């Protein structure tokens, strides 16, 4: 049932989040090898003994509040919504991207979260690596934006997450293409990897593709890093 009022929308998203958290809690009851949870990391800065730069590492730190909802809207109103939550048990902790996707009448639409930076330098790296697990939706878009172009123009790469277990997804920088919303466009200006302003993950309805998605879903995230 599609709910249109802001109050009902918030209630629906809240109930969906509770449902997925319940599913995660049941699954987390399966015995696992004990892990030692550290609580701090300087994000966006690679330490001397690390070759990777961590954008977020939920295994070590609750970084959920730095990810903000970023969804399709019409006249400033969006029926789709996403939120990043932090899920922790005695043995494991992850970030969880909860999404509720309602495509527009045209079939277009997306919902996801975005993390902003003053200026993130990725020139020393060649790819992103994500450790993720999906429920519901399993096709996603990872996007980058710099200072050189309008916010509706983003460099993106689409990826699929097999259901069931955590997978490490590799997204090489040289495979990101420029898109206006979900439609590819040509550009003579390459992405400025030395001045990244935002990174986003979203679920898309597939207006310009054969993929058709809608409704609720979740993406569990252990970490996102550049290598």
C-alpha cells in the first residue's frame, strides 16, 4: 500500500527498519568466531601501516550519521526514502542501508544515501572495495561527484550483490561512467579524483535499463575502502 502523508511515510519506514533489524538479529544468533571490536579510526586518512583508505568501516566505528538520504523528488517531495543505521551484536557490527523505493509514474526513481567531503583525494588509489550483503534489492549504483560539474551529473558504476553472504565487490575507478540521473552522457572532462566532494550508494528503479525494482530492501555494509 502506498502511503502519501509524511507521518505515515515515517511510520512505514520505521516499521520496515524494525523488520529488517529483527531479521538481522535472528541471523546474528548463529555462532561465530569471536572478534575484537576496536572503536576508532581516522576516516579519509590512510595510516602508515595501511595501503587502503577507509571511507567507512562499520566493523570498528559507528559512521552511520555521516550518510544522508539522497532520493528522487518531484517538486521537492519524495515518496522514496533511505537511511543508514548501525547494527551491533556481541560479535559483529555493520552499517545497514535501509531503502524504500517508490518509482515515479514515468518509471524513473532512485533512493539511497550520500556521504560528503570537503575534498577527498583518491589519486593514489585505483578502485573501491565494498564488503556487503543484500536483502530485497540486490542491484545498486555507486556514485562519485567532484567540483567540476552540476550535481545531477555524477560518475557511477552499477553493481549486483548476490544474496546470502558477505561479498567483496571491486569497483575500478576507470570503469566509472558519467550519468545524468540514470542515463549515460558523454563528457570531455574526466572525473577529478583529487577533489571528490561526495560518494553515494543507491537503489534504482531502472527507467533506462531492463532492471525493475521497487519496495523495501537493505544492504549490510562492513566497510567501504579505496585501494
